[in-house]
C-alpha cells in the first residue's frame, strides 16, 4: 500500500517549489496564479536509516523504502468550489488521496505576489477550509436524496445509519467546521461517509512555508500550531528544501544543522503523514534487497504478508520475526537465532513497527 497525500494551497505559496524538492522534479514553479495546470504526481521514498543497517547485515544489493505519493494541484482561490480559477476540476484530483497537506505562506517576499494582497496564514487557512467545505456540501447535496431513496427502498439499518451520518455531516459543514475537526464531537462515523470521498473528512497536515530566520523561532511556531491544532504542523523554507535536495547527504545535514534543525521539512512531512494515518513499516531483508513495507498499526501477520502478495496472506503458515534492534545487536540472523531472539508467530500476531520478518506460506 502507498500513502497518497494531496497538496493544496492558495497560488504562490510555494506548493510547486515544495513538490520539486520532494520529487527532485523540474515542475514549473512560477510567480503567477495557476502555474500548475495539470496535477503533478510524484512518488517519494520515506527516509529509513534502518534499511542501510539491514543491507549491511544481509549484503543486500538494493534498498527499497516505503513510499508516499504526492499530488500537487493548481492553487485554490476564493470561489474555487463554484468554479473560480480552475475550480472543482482540480479538487477532484485529490478526492482519492488519503490525507490533505495544506501549504500555507508565512514568508514575506515583495517579489512574490499574494493572491489576496497580504500575507496572513490565518486568513489563508480559512479560505482553503471554506472552499473544501463548500465542495463537500455540493457533494452531499447531490448524494443525500439518492441515499435517502435507497434507505426507504431497501429498509436496511446500515443504509439508515449512513443517511443519518451524511445529514449530520451536512449540518457540521454548514456551521463552518471541517469533518476531520468536528466529526468525533458531532457523533459522525466517518466510515459511513467513505463512499462520498469528502475532502474535509480526510486527515489534514499543515506545512508553513517560512522565511529561513523563522525556522528556529519557537514563539512563531507555537502561534501557528494554535491555528491548526490538533492537526500537526511542519515548518520549512521551500527554497532551502529545494537546495537540500540537490546536495549530497553529508552537506545537506551540515546545512540543516547550521539552521538549528536535524531533519529536513520534507522528511518530517513523510513521517508525520505516516503517524497521522496510523501507518507503520515492517522490514524484510536478503541478498537481493532490504525493504520497508507499509501496513496499518494493528495489522496482523497474515495481513502484513498480504501487502507483499495476496497469496502470502491466503496461504499464511507462520512468520519468523525479530525486532530490528535485536537483529542489529546480534549482527546476523544466525546469531539472533542462536540468542533465541527470532520468534515464530502465528495468524493472531499483531505486527510492530520495525519487525524484521520472513513469512512461511503454502499456496
């Protein structure tokens, strides 16, 4: 499974510069609205230093990290839900995303125009949320009559539950609250809304594109976090991230440390995306490759095996499991087995982040 994050924001907030840095692509990043016409899609590896250690132990020929897909769409402006700018056409491109990353301009550069005339993170967040809410209301207004009719005809309790939750969602959205922020308090089961692919039901991440001197300003960060809580906020300078993407690892780390940070904003974004969606990774290793596989927190061993191939899940027999830390400490799989650190786990085993696994199956 691959995590997909849709990137949204007003025009000229640095979305495409950020996307370029993420994917090391040369996507057009221009100082005027709608520089991005078609959606840009890039697949990015999630940084995982454990893979290098596993590759060293097993003599792996290559390392394959877990991945995140990013979808960068045209900048959203006021009225997008009604067709302003490039409108709903581009909102549709992120309906299948697992999460939405809103890029917010906090940098001040008189040479880069702000579509609303002034730099105001709070106002920008409100504009984007409003447009996403209005788009969801349009979706619900079209779907609710159909759902109500199906509920009456089928007389199915599950259909009735869906209608109730969709009606509650409509009320919440009309109050100006996103579903991600307010569903729990309103008693809405987001699973009942899944078929509608509502934008504001997705988990939100917030990236503040800041000036370089604000990267170490904790007071500013506290103020910005308060605007988006309980969602997580990431702070980066998109121009610095673009520079980091072009540097060797050791020089990139040196530049980060000179700015008072240990991890690039892009690495933070990938890790926060995993946490927000309740994902984790387990590891496999051998002479051909060391690899990280993405699974939900709470996945069982057969479910984890199914991520590699459905036959692995169907014919699951057992899993040989050792924690990454214990394997590294032992220095080899043979020594880990000699120390009785390798466990035989069955169908009920719940996977842990960093498990190094070999599956046994029969098909």
